[in-house]
C-alpha cells in the first residue's frame, strides 16, 4: 500500500481547466493542463503575466478547484473533496507561500507560525515549541514576538515560510515568493528552498526571474493557460554573496 | 481546535479593539441592566405594598352598616346604623371562621397634655382591636375588657400623638391627657406603623374604650347600634372568603331579611383589595421588564451589525486562516464565540449595573432590596441567546467565504 503510494506522482493534474466568469465575460485561465510532479522535485514555473501560473498554483494548493479535469494529490482526487476536507489537506499535506506574505497583522511572528498547528489540534505547548523551531530554522529565532509591521519584507516572507513548513508538509507551493524581495534576500530564500529540497520536501514555485528559476531542477513555462515547455536542468547552487559585493 | 482555544482567540481579538467591543456590548449592558433593575424595582414595590397591607392586619374584613333611605335620597354605606352590639357579640362567639372582631368608632378631637395640644383622630374600640389591626404596644399595655365594661377613662396613644404632646422618645404611660375636658390616664403607646395604604399617617391617632368613646367623647348614651364599622379577622385556615359567606348568612338571619331583601350592611374583603393592588404592581413591573427586554433585542441587533462589519473588515484574515487549514466550522466557531463573549460580558456588566441601580433606588425609596438570582441567570441566559442568535448570521457568512476570494479581498 505504502509502496504503491511512493510510486505514484505527488501531483497529477489531468486535463485541468479553469474558467473565470465575470458578468458575461468568460476567461479561460487554464486550458486542459496535464502536469505531473514527482515527490522530491523542485519545479519553477515561469511565463508571462496572465498566463495562468497563479490559477494553477491555487488549484495545486487546494485553495481553488478546477472547472473541469482532475487533480490527484498523493493519488487522491482532491477536486471531489468538500470544503472541510480541502481545509484538512491544506493543513496537513501542503504549505503555501504567497507573494504578499499574507501574515496576520497585529499578531506576533510566533503566533502566525502557530496558526496551522492550531487548526491541526496540536497542544499549546507543542505548538509553541514547533513554531519556535520553525522560526529558528528560517533564521528568525530572535524575532519571535515581533509583529509583521516590525519586520522587513524578507523577514516577513521568512515568517510565512516558517508557517508553511511548521506542520511538516510533503509539498511546499510558493507563488512568486521573491516578488517583493531584493535580490540578496531572494537568494537567501532560495538557499532555504534548496535546503528543504535536500531534506526531501517537494517544491513548486512561480517566478518571473530566470535567476531564481535557475535554482530549480525543472523549469515549466506557461503561455495562455497551457504549458509551453517543460525542461529538466542542473540546478545552480544558491550562495548568498558576501555583504560588500551586494553593496557595490 | 477546541472550545478553550477558540475562546482565547475570540477574547484576544476583542481586546484588540477594546473601545469598539465596549460600544458593541453597550446595548446588551443597558438591556440586561434595565431588566434587572426593573424587576428589582417591581419586586421592591410589591414587597412595599405587601408591607403596608400587612400593617393593616391580615385576613381582614370590614363590615359597614347599611345605607339610609330618607325621602328618596339614598345615603352611602355607613349612613344608617344597622349593626348592633349583639351582632358583634354573635360574630365573636358564633362564627367559627372568625378569629376576632372589634368595632371602630371614629371622630377627631383636640387632646391636651399639660403644656401642648394636638388635633387627632380618636378611635373607640375593644381590646381585640389591637390584635385585629396588628397594633403592637411599644409602652405599657392596651386597655382591658373590664375598662370597656365600666367605661374607664383610659387611653392608648399613637406615636405621632406622643411626639406632638410630649416630644419624641418620651414615655407618657401614667400621664394624664384631656379629651373633651375629661382627664384620661395614658395606659399604653402603640408601636410605630408608618403610612397607611391610603397614604395617611397611621400613628396620628389614639384609642379609648368604645363605651368611654360614646359617653365621654361624643357625650351620648349607649345605644343598641354600633355607630361605626366592624373589623373582623378571619381564621386563616378558613380564609376571608369563607368568613365573608358566614358573616353574610349570620347578619341576614339576625336582621331577619327575606330572600328578596338586599343586605342592610356591606362586608368588604380587605385581603382581596390587597391582592388587586398587588396584581396591578405586578402588571406594571411586568410591563417595565418587557420594555427592558426589548432593549436587549436591540442590543443583539447592535452586535449583529458590528459582527457583520467585522467579518467584512477581516476578510483577509479569514482567507489566511482558511489557507492554512481552518475548516468552515472553525471560522464559524470563532465568530460565533466572539459574538457570544460580547453578549455575555455585556450581560455581566449589565447585571452589575442593574444591581447598582436597584440598590440606589431601594435606598432612595426605602424599599427592601430584592434581587432574584433567577432573574439574573435568566437575563444572562437571554443575552447569551441574543449573542448566538444575532452572531450566527455574520459567523455563517464568514465561514462560507471562499479562501481564494477572501485572500484576494482588498
Ligand atoms: N478571480 C478572477 N476572476 C476573473 N479572471 C481572473 C481571476 N483570476 C485570474 N483571472 C484571469 O485569469 C488569467 C490568468 O490569471 P493568473 O492570475 O493565473 O495569471 P498569472 O500567470 O499568475 O499572472 P501574473 O504573472 O501576473 O501573476 C488572467 O487573464 C486573469 O485576468
Ligand atoms: Mg500570479
């Protein structure tokens, strides 16, 4: 049973399409996409604005459902699940990182990171311990009690990553995680992602920057709601440049 | 997520905007406060009425002689004497449903001490009167049957009369007062009673034996008829209604009234009067309490209003929570419990406020402070109900938000 599960792809979109209806206008944001990700892969999705990257990520993250087609996550057809079951999948199986961080304002970093554990029914003490661990992991061990507005953009994104990781998901989805960050902070985030990849977490990220895509082992390019190309590559190891260089 | 966690979440989110939370629950605070104060006021007023009527004497009936009919002009009850001293004796001895009975002959006159005088009402009666009308003695004792027998010139003074003639706190037993120029020896002083149900001063009176009253105060000879009313105390086990029947039968028989003749007397049941008074205060307090209850509902609408605003304002928060795994019912519980906490806290503060107001009013009107715990629990339960009832719609709205729409909300 377990072996069977290991052999099937972690993510499998089968003929997934998404149609947005605004008044009388229909926009087909995804047009019958087939997309497979094996466990342990690090995939970068690129493509021009409006090509359907976020639409696909939201479906992969169980935040949205395809209009037609199927989405198999760990072999389970999640496009048939109800709202409560989807919430449980979001909570247990995957972590999502947004371009705009989406942290709760006026809530400490620690409490933000505890959030998924709260809904997983983890005891208060264990929550605290694991949230602290996750924050230390992303290098924010000193900022536990800071509120989002007391943190820089890079720090906020790291809190968001800690939150996505805290419930130990198999899959980390990130929609333009470095979109609001400078290049140095972006690289720091990529160092973290490559570490996670080595630990066996599957990563899918959306980016506009070819540099960032270079850190992934596979690059998928989208255009007009379809996959244009899908190539494997040798990932560039992420190294944070020394501080003087960044300044010059 | 368990209840305690949800509760903590709700409280911390309410604490984040303290002023708004306070203003939101103000409606409930006022509603619950008003209900508790109103019920306490109603109860206090009722207890007060009860106290006043109890001071008149319990299980009380009053018999008034018949009406005169001279030249076609019919006088009211009491205008024609029809009850005889023998009737009184028969009532006292032959009716088992009667515990005691005494006449009340009444006039007003000037009384003199050595250096003061005062106009007051004089009651001529028998010793039973003190028991029937619930007069207890503060000093000395009441006059005796023998005093009535011989027409002794003895008097029992009310507190107000003592105050006016001798000053407060003086014990006048053994002193002589003059009524109609006759010297009367003071044998007792009644205990203070205060206001009568009609609002007059009960203690502004003095008591003399009925015989003395007729001979000395009114300077008349003793007749067959009683020139006044009779007070009758029913046996409490028989009740006033039963005594009323028995008295009517007895008096009709004694007055030899045929079937088609009307009563030549009038018997009134004072406990019934007390009951109807009681009922009108009860109706009033019920009315006040229901008006207050309406304000509770208005308070609930206030909560709903603010919760709806809050759900809209916090759409992104809801989206974030949903994105990290909050189930619809977690969101529902969060907002529902926020509304519940608002309502319950409002209820608690309101209860304290209502108690304070009730205490203040009780002190102001010298009512007994009566606070019924069942009313407090009812008011709190009702405010919880209001919180859940009016919080449900906003909470459902929140729980039905689509995570991706909520996250996109600006
Ligand atoms: N909620 C929505 N309602 C209607 N149309 C939408 C909605 N979300 C996206 N679209 C449309 O679907 C298409 C794909 O949008 P999507 O957000 O997936 O693009 P994207 O590749 O993420 O672009 P970007 O790089 O700018 O983020 C676009 O044409 C967009 O206008
Ligand atoms: Mg996008």
